[in-house]
C-alpha cells in the first residue's frame, strides 16, 4: 500500500505535467498549421494568377470585360475559391464575381494581404485574402484579389488536435505504466539502500549498493558533516588532549619512564634587572610548543644557559626547578664559551644548516672550525643526557637542527634508550642537502633516533630520498622505516601546535574591544584603522620584506586604504652577531621608512615597526586587537604565530593570511592562503581580508579554532610518545622471546 501511495505521488505530477504540455501544444500547433496553410494558399493563388494572366491582359474593351467576368465566375466554382476581383493600377475595382463583399476595396484587400495572418471573416465563413500582380514586370499594374475558403483548414486543425490528444494520452499511460513497473521492481532496493544510509553503511563505504541512491547518499553525507562541524564547534573534541591526558599516557604506555628533553634554547632565562634577577621566557616557537609537554611530564630539560644570571640560580649539578612559581620540572643548563657558541650555534647551525634547509636564497656557509665546535657541543649535551638518565632506557626527546649528531652519540652510550628526534625546520630535497660537506655524518647521527619526526609528509619524503641518495640503507616506504647498521628508525610526520588556553587564562584576557582601544591609543592610531599585525623574529625566512612590499602595493593599487590601513610589525632582533641578519634588519628598517615617507601624512604611518622583544601578554593583546594577522614565511617548518593568533580570537573575528610555504597551511585551509613571492596576490589578499564580512570571518575562524584546539601540542607530544610506547613494548617482547629461546640452550 505504501509503495502504491508513493507511486501515485510520482505519477500524479507526471500526468498533470503531460496534460499541461498538451494544453500548451494545441494553440502552438494551431498557429503553425495556419501559417503552413497560408503559405500553401499563397502559392496556389500565385499559380492561378499566372494561369489567368494572358486573358486578363486583353481586358481593355467592355465586351472583353463581360467575357472575362464569365471566365472568373467559372473559376470561382472551385470548391476552395469564394470570390475574385480585378483591381486597376490606380486601386479601382474593375470587376468582381458574385459573393465578393462590396465593402472590401482594393486598398483594404492589399492591407489585409500584407498581414502575417491574412484572414477575413464573411457571412459564409473565414476566407484567406491574397493579392497578386497580373504582370509582375509592369509596375504599377493590374492586381487580382483572391478570396479562398479556410473552412477546410479548421477541419484539419480539429483532426490534428484529436490526434495529438490521443497521442499524449497514450504516451502518458505508457510512461505511467513503465514507471509503476520499475518502481515496484526496485522498491526493495530503495528501501534497503535507505536503511543502509541511515545505519551509516552508505557513509562508511564509498559506494551505495543501489546506484540510484548515490546522489542521495552524497547529500546525506554532506548534511552529516555539517552537523558534525556544528557539534565540534559547540562542544569541542570528545576526548580533548590536555596535560592530564598526557600524564595518563605516560603512566599507561611508558609506565612512568623518565623523559629528558634536549634543546638549544632554554624555556626560562634568568637575567639581571634594575630590581635584581628577573625570569623571562624567550620568544621561541620551540619553547612555546615543548614547554607545556615538559610541565605534563615532570622530567628534565637540558639546554644552553644563555642568561647573564643563569649561573647564580643553579645548584651544584647546574640544575634549577622551573617554572619559578611551581617547579614542575628540572632545567639543566650547559655552559658554552663564546668560541663554542660562535662555531656551534651561529656558525654551523645558523650560517650552515638553517639556510640550507630553508632554501631562502641565502647561501649556506660551512667551515671546518664550525663543524668541529658543532660536533663537540653535541657530544657535551649527549654526556649530559647520559648523566641525567636514571636508568638504561630513558625516553629522550631531541629538539631541532642543533643536535643532528646527538641521537647516535646517546645511542652508543644508552643502546636501550628510546630517542625521539623532532626536526622543527623543513628538510630540503637531496640535491640541496648534498651541498653540505658532512652530509653523511649528519644522516648517520639522525638515524641513531628511534623515531625521527617532521612537520609534514613532504619533509619525511625528502628525508627518505636523501638517505637513499647518500647512505647504504634499507628503506621500507610502506612502513616509513629506515634500517641502518642493524638499527631501525621510524620516519613520521607530527604537525606541532600550541597549548590551547584554559578557561581561566581566557577569562583573564581583556575583551577584544578593550585590547583594540589600548593598542590604538598606545600607537596613536585612529579608531577606524584597519589593523594588520605580523609577529616574527628578524629572520630572512619569515617573509617580512615581501610583506612590506605587499602593503606598499596595496596602497598603490587601492588608494582608498591610504590613511586607514596600518601594518604593525613586531620583529624581535635575533642572531645579530651574524652579518646576514644585521644587514636584513637594516634593510627592513629602510624599506619601512621609505613606505612611510611615500604614503604617510601627518601622524599617519602605514607601517609601524616594533623592533623589540614583546612578552606573551603584549603579543596576545595585539592578536586580539588586530583585524588581520599576516604570516608570509618564505619557507617554514610549521609556524606557530598563526595558531597563537587563532587561539587568541575567542570572539571568532579576524582574518588569517597564511603563506602556502608554511607547514601550517596544510592544516589551516580556511585561512587566506597566498604565495608571498607574488606581491600582487598578497596585496589582493590584504584587500579581501580588510573587506571580509563578519559572517564569513566567524565561519572561517570557528573552523580554524576547532582545528587548533583539537590538534594541540599535547596531541603532538602524545602521538610521538604513544608511538614510542608501542616501539618500547615491541622491543621488550622481542627481548623476552630472545631470552626464552636462549634459556633451553643454556640449560642444555
């Protein structure tokens, strides 16, 4: 019964449609038939006139007119002819047969014949009016008026209508019958297909068994995605990664094993201030990402002590509890001489590896003395790891390109250690990496890792190809592992992120309107300013110069922004001892001054360059005040500035402009993705961001916040530590099986 009702719901509209089509087709068919008959009657009248032309030309005298009248009367006896009249060149009627209306003069007949439907209604019925020249070569000349009967056309039109109605009726019945048969046959397939969709089978599988349900399945899938997005936006992830979950993972998968982190930059710096020793957190993406992990793990962090008061606060083992207010983990500091720091950090790491990996059009510099310092410092940090280890199998997390040799050094001393190395910067292609004179040593050092992580799969692919090019190793691309000298290393991508701010932290933030008012007053900017911010170190890989060129092009191309668009560029000085960085900083300052001279007026300056260190509170205030955040890295591993901006915008406002060459661009697809080398494209993105409606801003920012909240730094660390836990468990099982195999041999 239900299937019959559904079929009727389909058939009734179909039949109504066919009926309406028939009603529309009938008048159209009448007009077409009338035009066809008019054309045929004109051809017939022309033929008849030509036949009578010889007799009509000899109609000069009265006797001849009498004979001609008799001739025309005989012609009119044709069943389709009603009457005939002969008109002179001056429009006078010369003669007419019986039945010709006396009211129809020659002029009126000519006007009627020129119409698209030369139709005239007489007492006897409808007639067709035709006027034809007797002698076409004679102008003006006599004309013959023919009135032809149209009753036969009406009869044929009625016949045509009957045939058409019969045809449409039969067609409708045939279509209805076929439809009911097909619907009845496929009804069970439709029902089973719908049940599969509602059970989720059609969503989990790429195809639904019933092909006709594929469009419906796609529509249902899209609607469910929309509902899921709304749910995540309102409720957040079902199992959010946080410090407590990370601690539980350490207890369950790593069984409380010791965790040691090694990095060049320390998370807290002690310095002398006007009122004594002060503690400062450095502006570093690495510290921002890793420090929350250390809080959750309560382990040991080994780093270079670079503060001028660092030595005064450590104990006899060069350790200090941090953070200062809670002491959640230990920080062990390694002291380096000026010569070691110059060779290891500024030399090999930042004049060699940094430009080599970033491919930022700055030539890397490799010196033998720098390489010796780099190797020696890596060994010193490796010794510190061994000294801090409480057992033979700690979990060691090695951070970044400063310690490419350290994993193999630790592996040599602690063969059972689980070493997680994360390379925070991009890994270049084999051709670029081949420039390094010590490429084999660096690769061998990194392959001492149990797990080697990069930000993206693209960087993992580059590393696998580099090892394949320069080392004799067995590479399993399917499992992304490298076997070298009897040890196996897992190569995996772990996109790094930030710690999502807690509710207490967010409650302490000033409202966005208040933050904006404070920033505009401090920088002396008008209230209607379109405020764009960039937060970077003074580094040539961050695309600051390209960003300034885009602002300049925006003001050139769209003068309406002159006086209202301002870029506030925070650029913390870094590595100023290197000539390349000093020259870059001076160049940025010169370009900013040139743009301000060109477009500035009075107190208005389109570029506000803040070349100084800003703490996290000041940076967060800038994020909350800004209309646009601009991240135009020329090449970046991840870039956490964009994620910090997203986390700061709890009002779901603001627009993120993100370079396609930053690793974050693969996650944050709702940002405006640009090519920073294309100045025109970046300028257009600035214009689009400045004009973006609030509704679109909210839609984009809500999705971005959902991504950053779920894929936070604890998830990043948790994935690595979970992989490490599985790896350690597998190694223990292998060792246990090996002992069981050796036990019978020992007994024997």
